[in-house]
C-alpha cells in the first residue's frame, strides 16, 4: 500500500493566506515573536520530551479593546484524523494514565501540539490566557483539500488542560473586528464544579511527583543549604517569578548573571523583584518588611551567590524550582500548594517523630471536610490558631469563593466579594518563621489572602484583632478550623479553648489526637463546654496521615456561644472506613484511591452532623450513634454505638423458631432413614 502523503504544506499555505488577508502580524516557525514568549518556548520540554526547542508553525500576539494581550499558537498537520486526540473525559490527551507527558499524542495531533506550546507560556511567562489552534487536512478522491480546525482556550482557569471554544471553518475569528467578540466568548466558558475537582486532582498528583523530584534533587545535589534555606529559596523563587500583569515582569532565568558585583548578585536581583511584587500587592509596610528581611538572610549570603564555573548555587536552585514547579503555581490551583511543598521539604528533616507530628499537613479532602463541618460560607469569618502552611484557610477560602460564585450573579459584585473574602474574612496565626513564610506564600498564590496571616504565638501574643491596618478592630470570627500541634497542652485543646472563648457565635471543627477526648484534656474540655456545645465526635481512619503519623484522630464539631447541657444530643460517627485506600510508596502515581464511594461518604458525614439520622444511607446505625456526654466529665467524648447483649422477646422467639425448625427437619430426616432401612 502506498504511503499517504502529508498535505501539511497545503494546509499551511491556505491558513497563512487567510492570516495575510486579515493583515495580521504573524510570525512563522523560525521567526521571533517577543523575547518572553520565545524564551518560554525554548525552555519548555519539547514535543519529543527533550530539552527545549518548541517551534509552533505560527505565532501571534493579539490585543483586545481592553488592551489585554493574548498569544495565539497555531500548529499544522497534514493527515486525516490528526486534529485532536481526547481522553475518556473528553479533554486534550496530553498526559498518560500514569501522569507522564504523552509525547506520541503531542507530536501527532495538531491541537495537542498547540496546547503543549500554550502550557510552555503558562509555565514561563506572565500570560495566563492563550489561544491554541490546530489545523489539519487531507486530499479527497478528487484531489481537493479537506480541512478541520480546532480552537482551544488554555488558561489558569482550566489548569492548562484547555477548553474547546467552538467550531470554525476559517481563522477569521482572529481578525481585528471579530477578536473582541471571540474574547467575550472564551471569557464565558465555564467548567462545571465537578470537572474542576477532577482536573484539580489530576494536577495535584502531578505536583506531588514534581515536588518529590525537586526536593530530592536539591537535597542530594546542593550542599550547604539548611532546611530553612530550602524553604526560603522556594518561596523567593516563586514570588519573584509570579509577576503582576502590566506592572511587574516575572523574573526570568536569563536575568541572573551570577555576577559578584555588589548590588547585582543573583540574590540582589531576586530580592529587588520580590520587593517590586510586594509593592504592587499593596501589603502593609510592616508585613512587607518582615517578608523581605526573612528572605534576605538567605538570598544575600556569600556562599550561595558565589559563582563556580560561571553559575552561582542560587541560580542553579532557582532554575530547578522554576523548571519543575512553574506551571503549577501559575495556573491558579485551588489547592494547598505550599502545604504539599512543606510536607515534601520536611520529609527530609531529622525531626523526632513527635516533632514531625506537629508539622504534618492535613490532607486536602480532610481540610475541606473540616470547613464544611464548620458551615463556612461566603459571609463567614474564619480563623485558625495554628495555621501551619495555611492549608485549612486555603480550603475555607475555596469554599467561600464557591459559595459566592453560586449566589452572586453580578460580576462586579462577585469581584468585590472575592476581594473582601481574601482581604478581610480569613485570619491565621503561625509561630514558626519558616512555616509562616510558606503560609504567606500559599495565600499569595491563592490571589493574596495573606493580609491577616500573622507570625505570632496565638496563645500568648494574640488578642483577637486584625493583624494589619485594622489593629484596633476585633476579627469577628464565626468559624474556627484547626489541626493543632498535639504536643501542646491537652493534646492541643488549649488552642481550641482559647479560640472558642473569643467567639460569640458560629461553628468549629477540629481534628486532633483522640486521647484529647478521653482523658488527656479534661480541664480544657470542661471549660469549652461552658461556652460551646459539642455537636459531633467523628472517629477518623487510623492511617489518615500515613507516612507522617500513626496516631488515632477524631474530629470534634462545636456550636459556639451556647453552653453544653447534659441533655444535648451528641452524634458519634465511626468514620474508620472513609472509602479511601492509602499507600505510602514513593514512586506510586497515586497513593490515595477511592475504593468505596469515598466522596459520597464524606458528604454523608457532613449531612449526618447537620441533619441527623434521616441522612443515613451508606452508613448504618452501627457507625452512627446519638448519645450524651456529661459536661462535668471531659473524658467521655469518644463513644461508639452500644452493642446490645440483653436478649429481647424477638430474639427469644427467633431462637425457639430456629430450634423447632431444626427439630422438624431432624425428625423428617430420621424418618427417611428408617424407611430406607426397612426397604420402604
């Protein structure tokens, strides 16, 4: 059979002819568009998996009426059925089932290649909205060219996966007079919340793999860096490369020259970029100075700036961070990014097990559970007295923004509410400086809810006021979430008692070592019940923190502002089977698998706490029990459904029936044996 000839030159000639007729300033494969875009394409891994050298067939940079610029990347192919390869979810299939780049698809299909190029720009540039166009075709029996066009929107909002915009028969949507309407169309593209969650989970798995690779690389290859240095370098590199559109350009690797000239060392350059970024974020001066001062101590040391073979250690580490992580922190993930980073960084440390337990990350799905149990909504004011890397506050912010989006239909009002949530409705306290820096980083990545992340001892130095700008005004907390350090007094219940005593109303959900509810925190628990009602006690899976901690934990849920009475019903839930299977294999692509309706089980727990046994569906009354505690006891918070050992009349009747049935069966069997023996 004769090999089918590619018609790619014909496709390119046709499409480029359109662009020329539209009077657009397009650049072909070997031509330069601008330094930022060209550098990004060169730095990103190629379609074959090698290093760099990405060359789209056509590149454009178009501007809408609001002066926003949109890169357009076009890839041509010349075979039938080579427009786009989708996965089982209908998304551009650029990754394998093992979360590796699918170079075969990226190479073979026009749209897949264009989306690959678009991700290079998300990774290395300040552009967050890119148009990826694929076009392919073939000659029919009459020697006529048939073609197909695929137009995809690749952005932070869809995590770089890409969304199909519409069907097109030419490229005239790029014409100046049509472009504003086209941009309006892509801005109206919406991903359903369930799709967002699936994409988020996929990207989170990729993040975990990248973090392991990065940390291993730095730990093994870069000597002389303390654990704090590593944390600060990652934070500094990320902040320096975020950029602010039209105000602060992201720092590029090429700007670091490894010079030893005072004021122009790599550390000095990174620090200036960080200061410019923080200035544009309008952070309080005191907070900005604290961040700069903390990072400066690491960035300006002589050893890290000293050039060897023309490159400083700082530039080398900076390059590794940007190459491994750039795409993930630029696509706007609604995830506890810094928390994952924190856990991976600290997995290499020589902490004792007790100390490690104090800094363990709350899994994101558990953080979301706590937030829902605390009934967080768009109008909540949420605080966390041991915020760690701010993972619980990130989960709270996500829930608040989702609720706002669902209930506010005016774009202007939604934008104002979103800003208010980030600036005014979240407060966290963290005493450890290196962990505090990660909390700041986390909230900056989330669109800057870092305003009220405070480097303070919540037990000694906090009086309940806002951290910056409104230090004379009380933070009106009505939701409290917490995973405390278990080494603190009362297994950490000291934090709970203080926080709830400072609230007038609302709800609280905490995850804590369960011995806190069975004798290790009696005095704190009795104090808590003087002003708050225990609504639920939830026994969590023992392997919840696999690889980090093996302690049994419980979640306790409170209604704040009402004393607990002995006749108040408490819902005791055995959540030992949460539907997830966990492993701790370093090379596993996914250490968490839903094997038994996990998402549905988590939602049912929320519904049971809120509405009671009428919501029993997956669980039974063996796992759900409504009982009572003694407010003067403080050690009776961990109960389970009682096992009935006293026989009932029903049990007696069943036993008699079973016995009579056995007797009759035996009599008939014996009769048959006798008949057989008598030859009847």
